[in-house]
C-alpha cells in the first residue's frame, strides 16, 4: 500500500478505485475529490487561478495521499509532475485505459475544464501527450472500456498479489 490508479479522464479511476478499496479493506482517496473538498470545484480553480496554480495544489494533495495506506486515484494530469513521477516509481501503479467510443458518453455533459473547449478531440490530444508517462509508470495496464468493474477489480487484486 498504497495502490495508485492513473489514466486519462473517463477511464473509471474513481469508480474502480472505490470498489478496489472495499475489496482489499483499505480507505479510498480520490485526489481530485480531496482538492474539491479543500479548494472548491476544479473548474472554478482553473477559471479563477489557472492551471499552473491548480497543479501546485494538486501536487500537495497527491504527495499527502501517497503517504497513506490507501487505494489512491490520481487526476489524469497528476503524473505530469516530476516529483509525483519519482514518488510513483516505488509504488504499485495501475494504468486504466479507455477507448474513444467508451469514453465519449462518460465525458458527455461533464465539467472537466481541460476538455470544456474541444471535447473528445481535446481528450485525444491530452491522452497522446500523457500516454508515454502513464505507460512508463504502470506496473499493471488494463482497459476498462467494456469490462464490468467487478472483473477489473478482480484482475487488479490478482495481479497485485503477483507484484508483492
């Protein structure tokens, strides 16, 4: 512990992470939710202070969460920080992937500031930028596009055992 979930927007990090935490009997920490609890809605932080400010507070929240004995879901861009990358190098990291067809309905009507302008095209661009980092950090790599959460969680727990 901790076990860390990374991946693009809409991959299911929160949904799968909370189920995984219940399965392994650990607390669940969603770093985006923790930011919202402390600083307000992420889209408002972006609008009021900009992305650079958001990344500073995100790094603080992530560093704190990674010290907890928990299942931790990181926001999609948290891996951009070199210090976070260093922290993740010694932890079990699960990359959750999702394809475009599956993510489109998951993102519809959302308030995610980085894709407010550009929608799915913007999502594709962000993923292309971040994918090499995700892949370099991941110990386990799973596609969540069309699989039941229970099956994904079972695969993660099985593969985590092999990492121990």
